[in-house]
C-alpha cells in the first residue's frame, strides 16, 4: 500500500510540473485553455505601438510633438507582444472565413449613425494618455483635420467612420480580432509583419496550401480577391461599400494594412488598380495616426455640418 501511495505522489508531482510548464508555454493562453480576449489594457495600445514604429513625419497636430504622443512613463510592451502572439496564432484562413460568414450577414443590430456612435462610445478608454475624449470625439478630430486641409467631403466622412468597426468588441469579439495590423491569410506570412516570429503556432504555417508566396491566390490577382486578417477595417468597409466612393472604401478597408502601405510586402498580390487606389490610402494614413489632440471638438458648432454630410451619403439606418 505504501508503494502505491508513493507512486501516486510521484504522479501528482509530474502532473503539477507538466501543467506548470504548459502554462508558461504558447500552447495555453489561460487556465481554461482559451485565448485571452483582452491582452491589451485598451484598444489604443495597438495605436501606441504604431506610433512608435511609424513616427509622425509631418506633425499634422501642431499642439504636440511626435515624442509627446503616447507618453505612458515607460509602458511595458509585454501586453502588445501578447496581443500580437494571439493575433498571429489564431488569425488563420479558416478563422477569417468563419468570421466573414458570421458578421457579414449584418444581423447583429440595425441603428442610425448617431445611435451607432453612442454604441461605440461604450468603449471609453480610461488609460489613454493622449486624451480624455471618447471614441466619437477622436473620430471627429480625424475628420476635422481632413476637412481643415480642404479634402473632399466624402473623405471627411471617411475620417469620421474609419474606426466605427470597433463595435465588434461590443459584439463579443476579442481584441486580437478587432484591431492590429492586417495581413493576407491563405498565403505565406511576410517577415515584414510586426512580430513575425509569433506565426510559428498559426495552423496555416505548415499547410502547403497556404504557406507559399501566393498560396490560394494568383500573381497580381488584386486585393479584392485576397482575404485579410479579420478586424474593424473589413467590417466597416463592408457596411459602407454601397454608400461611399471607391477611394473612401480603399481607405476604410486597408487603413490598417501596414505590411503593404508602409512595408510594401504584398505588391505581388496587387494589380494596377490597387496601386493607383493606394495613393488614397497613403493620403489617409497620417490623419488616422497623428490627428489626435487633447482639445475637444465643439460638437454643438460642428453638428449641423455633420448631420447634413451624413444625410448626403448614408441612409437613415445601417445594419451591423
């Protein structure tokens, strides 16, 4: 009997040590074996990382220097790394197709534009060091920066709506399936994607159908035939695709596609029309990254303009 108890004790010790090592590994993301839905303290931590990687070359916002943006008093980068580990592990071709099927039926909610902004404002970020403004006011700052530079009114509206797809979080989506640099799935992952080492656990990495340069695509097939990692860009593009001009739709759909519009890693999938349209994406990107200011917009003054602008391009309600 003593020998049996001794064997049980050794077995318990082995199980404990194995489970402890498993928790430290990439195999499990929490004690339930499920990926952590919120590795970031806020969605804006992704933008913090973008600003570190791509500092403002033109300083659109005259009130703050590039160095002053996102000053967190030496923030730990572990949360950003963990966010990208999860993003790169789980954003597979099958995952993206599943999310497209789930969300592009637009059966979650139907609401007016202004109700949609109220809904989005539930994503208040108390940890953002740049501003105490809510989500809508940040979007309004982007659109006002575009407007101040004399761009077409549809581009102003694009600035107002570009992050509306983040309502995915309020439908229960994890952070790593809402924000983050987007990238093609169904073909080889470029080493120009941030933290490329984290693709090692993606199920597509060893799939011969998906791990070659072109994968399931053809050379220069055009981005309209390419599936990007799932997130707020694709979602808001699909919502707006029947309402805004094509350059606006490129801005919405590809504003987080940094591996291409900053790193030029996927030109082999683009056609001539994509190349021409990406001039608009490049124009939009600085307004997306660098227009935030602690000064709140005067919504009472601006409201009539934006109500008329929304009515010009959009129906009374949108399906999400």
